């Protein structure tokens, strides 16, 4: 308490040299700016991550069941049959997803065929990402339809209104390709555009995927009675963690159960790495800002030589004197950290509400959003506060101890 009271008095009182007050103010300002930058940068990364998660939500299911080994699984497996009865599941749908060659108007491209059930609209928000004059439809009488991503249509040089058939080719099981007549060894199916296209705003889907019925996909890939995945929508009121635990308990080790983040693990892993690297670089900048505190403390110790002598004569120990200047440096760090967090959170909230920092001139339709997204997470604020305090406390310890020892020698 004694050391704290003296340190607080030194912090608030005027020094004999005006420059010390200025350097102390600069120290607080530097720490505050570095702290605010940390909060803002981490919040921007959170905003991008949340935005990407929202984009995938319209296409990916809440939970996806995959075989632990291999690519296909029998749709009538005992575990899967039992899973259909789970009361925590609102929608259960089998899918067949594999690669095929697509040809239209003498243009061709390797695509990913996603065969889905009749309840695909109930499982995802597919209607929210459709555009065109037609409607969502996968089959009608003897006609099969295929909904292509908007980027795929652009690469093929056609539109959603195309009347020409899209021909799909896939290798037959157990047959070698005949180079002289390759079409003889390929399964062939035709689909037509229902005059709509989808746009997830993710290149992975928009330029590669064709959505069609699971019946056609099974014929094309010769996988009757099989599925590559089971996609699940949880019942109302069931949390992701609760639903995933219930599904895993029914399926056991034969299957993998992935939530939306795990389904896009590579994308989110890259974003987390970028966020971490930015955090490390800004921490180094924070360390440089803390050097101002070292300079301020050194000058304060020199300025208070007479006070130190007086305190010694009054019975203060060397440890108490050292603690005075250590607490002084730590209070500067703490004040800068608190001010910086307040500034950083305020800037993020302003950006979140008003979108002041925009992409380009704000009217560029090539961007998914108009302004930088931000999302303030409490855990990030706590991490930033802990980082600033730790860096500030550690940076002042050695210089302060050394300076006090110098006074002891004198």
C-alpha cells in the first residue's frame, strides 16, 4: 500500500522537468493506440469470419455425417436407420456427391454433382441464393433438372435460360477406359436448366457445383442404395453441440459428424492463422510502444533522487523503493490499455453501425459487402487486455530494477 500511494502520487503530480510529463503522456498514448489497433484488427478478422460463415450457412447443413473410411456408405445401415428416429433431428437427407464431366454447346468442364433429396429446401436456405425466371425444381415427369452455379454458367458461356441439354458423363464401375471410343465406358445422363442459378458467393461452389436429384446422381455413378453423406437439420431449440453429441452417440466410430465450421475447416483454419499472425505483429508494435514507458521511468527515477534518499532515511527498504517505480510503469500500461480498449471497441461499434470505412467508393458491385465487417468478441478483448498488461509489466521490470540499483550504488 505504501509503494502504491507513492507511485500514484508520482503519476498524477507535476514533475520538476516538464519533459517527463510529456513523455509519460506519450507513453500512455502509444500504449492506447497499439491496444486500440489490436482490438480493431482482431474484430475485423472476426467480422470476415462471421460473414463467411453466413455465406456457407445457405448451402451447408447444420450437421453432416460422413463415413469414417471410404467415400460411400450404405443408406440402409443399422446406425443410419436408427438415426432417422432421433427426436433432435428435424430434417434427414441422404446425398450423393461426386465428380463428373459436363458438356453443353460443345463446351466441357469437370464439375461436382450434388444429388439431393426432395427435402433439400427444408434443409438449407437454397431459395435465398437462387436467381432467374424459373423455380427450384430437380425433376418433372421424365425430365431431370440441374441447377448450376452462376460462375459455372459463365465459364460454359450460357445462362440459366439455356434450352440446350447439359450432358453429364461419369466412368462406369469396373471398366477400363477405351481410348478409341471413350464414350462407350462412360455413363451418360442429361439434365436441363430450370431457368434458375444459385450464387453462394464462394468460388468453391459457384464455379463447380451442379445440384440435381439424388436419383439421377445414383444412376450416373452406379451407386443405388448408397450415399456419400447424410445432411441434417436440427430440431428447434436444439443447440449445435447438443445435436452433434446426440448424433455421435447413435453412430459411434464408423462415421464422422461435422458441424458447419468443420465442414469448411480449411477456410476457417487459414483465417485463424492470418488472425494469429496479425496479433503477433501488433504485439511487437505494442512492445515498441512500451519502450516509451521505460524512458519515462528512467527520467522519473533520476528526477526523484532526492525523494529516494528521503524515503531511505525514513526507513523505506530498497524493495519498497523499487516497487514504487515498478507500479508507476504498470499503472501507465494499465491506463493506456483501458483507454485503448475503450477507443478500439468504440471504433468497432461505429464501423458496425455506420460502415464508415468502405471498399472502394462504396458503389462497386464486385464486392460482396460495401464496408469492412467487424465483430467484437469478449474473449478477444480479454486477450488484448491480458497481452497489453503482460507486455507492459515485463518491459518495465528490468530497466526499473537496473535504474534503482544504480541509485543504490550512488
